[in-house]
C-alpha cells in the first residue's frame, strides 16, 4: 500500500498512535477494512478522503483502537482510591471527590471506581467521575451498561451480585452505579481537551502512554499535571511508571497500584497526601501466596519491583537487603540501593528480582544502557518476567528501537492470561 505511511502519519497526528509501536500490519488491516466498506480500491483516493473528512478519520480511529478491559482490572489502584477518598472525606466532609478516567474504553474502569466508592460507604453526592474516550462506539456501550462474560475475570466477582442484574445471558449494571459516571468523547491530543475543566483528586490514565512516542508522552503528562489538585494522584499502567517519574512527579508508594503524585518542593515529605495515612505495604511472602497473582510486583520510587526468580529463591538475608534497597530507591538514593542489590546477588547468587530492581534503579537514574543489561539478565533467569519485558519495551521505544520494543511487548502479551491485552 503506497499511501500507508501518509495514512499512518495522519493517525499519529490525530491520536498519537505510532505505526512503529502498533505495527504496520494493524494500520494496513483497518485501512483495508474501511476501503472495502466504502467500495474503494485506490489507496490515493482513500488518503484524499481521509485528509478532508473528519467523519472518515473518526471511523478509522474506531477500528484502530481495540478496547481490552474488564471490571476491577486494576484492583489495587481502584481500592486505593476508595480508601483514600474515604479518608479525605472524613477530614473534609464538605468536599466532593473528583475522578478522571481516560481512556475509559467501554466503561469497566470508571464503573469499577463507582462501585468501589459506594461499597466503601461514600454517598452518591460525595464523588463525581468523568470518563472520556476517543472511540464513540465504546462510549455508547458504556452508557448502555450491558456487559458479557468477558468483562468479568478472576475469582473475586462478589461485586457482580451486588451491582448487576442478569438479563438474557448478559449483565446489566444498576442505574445507581451508572448515574455516578459522566461519559463524553475526548481526545488527549486535541488542543482544547480539558483546558477549562476543574481539577481532579484522582486520575486514571492506564495503558495508553506506552503507545505514544516520547514527545507525545511528555505532552500528555503535562496535560494531566495541569488538571491535578495539589495533593492529587495519577495512576498509570505497570510499564508506564518510568514515563511519570521526573523532576515534577514521584511515586506515591502505594503497593501494587502504580500511583504517582507531585514531587514536594522540600524533602522528605509523606508519600501520600496529608489527609490519608500511608497503607501498609504487602509483605513479599504474603504477596506471593495470593493465588490469582503468581508474579506480583510492588510499586516503589522506581516504578515496579519484580518478583523473586523461581530459579533462585531469595534467602532471608538477601530478601532483607532487597527490601532495604527498595526503600532507599523509594527515597531517590539510587547509589546506596544499587550497592544493596549487589550485596544481595553476592549472598544468594543471581536472581531475577535483584537484576530487575537494578534495572529500574539505572532506568530512574538515566543510565539506559545499564538498565537494559539488567532487564535482559532478569529475563535470562526468568523468561516469563512480564514486568521486565514491559519495562525493557518502554526503554527500547525511548531509545528509538521500535521493532525491539514491539517484540518485547508481544512476548509480554503472550505471557498474559488468555484475552488479556495491554491497551484499553
């Protein structure tokens, strides 16, 4: 297809979707589908139509974005918001908690937030959820509130009995939940998007930044920062922590939630807003016993910390060293954290956990080549280390190795549960 690159450039300008990231085959497939629907065989004619028709551009975007989500997909982050919102309202009863979800896909994420907040005891008038997506078909499905089996995954499905009614083989969400979410079309790259909105307490922007080039990532992060309240939190996907970390943003230190806050002007500062107590971190042993998550990770200062390699279980002493290393990294003391990682390797031998943590430390410190080596060492010991694959993919993408990044993401997707994707 001669015009494919020009079409891909148009999509990239409109929505940030980079052909080098998603692959030329996806772009060509959706273009061919649209051309067939329009009975067009000439690539140049379709390109000309795309350049002049806003409705055709939207139709192509509808096909290019593949929703992949389910209820309570990001359980730890959602429950953290419920806990923190309750604490804030206890301290400020007159406040209204404002939450932003984007992209919201077919509604599972914002509706999960609404269910969690109501289950935590919040009254309907105490919180408001704004949900945006570029795909109008997704918004229509979200507003309908009718979901099939694929939207319910895992073992913890008690919420379905409380908040849904079975209707001809599908589950319809109760109106009291649907009323808590306001859906609207929105494009993160549109010049006027969110420019005049009120600020938010919590922002969910998960599993979309990884599909953008670095300059677009910075643009989106700046936009999100502009609509944060001073003590707000942003939640991103496991592979996106390195994108948020920088001079203005730091980890909130919430185990498994991948949450970030504005960096305080003075240090040290509490890892969470003043109105909320810091939750207890999940002990490594306890985290590994949860049956639904054999490869748990814990968010610290340097994004996400991997699990112990199955090939080399950590000794008690070495595990203690790595835990201290995490704490130091959480405070930005990378040199000391790296030294403790080295000590742990000397005591227990090579482990995926130690190498992965070293990689994150190097990554946060800007030493990309050293970070890449450590991620690859972790993958040598534990080839199915999904977090290492995603972190390596993000690093390779930032270094301009789009094909290498795509291979890492494909490996990570094959490891995921059947039907689980990275986008949405």
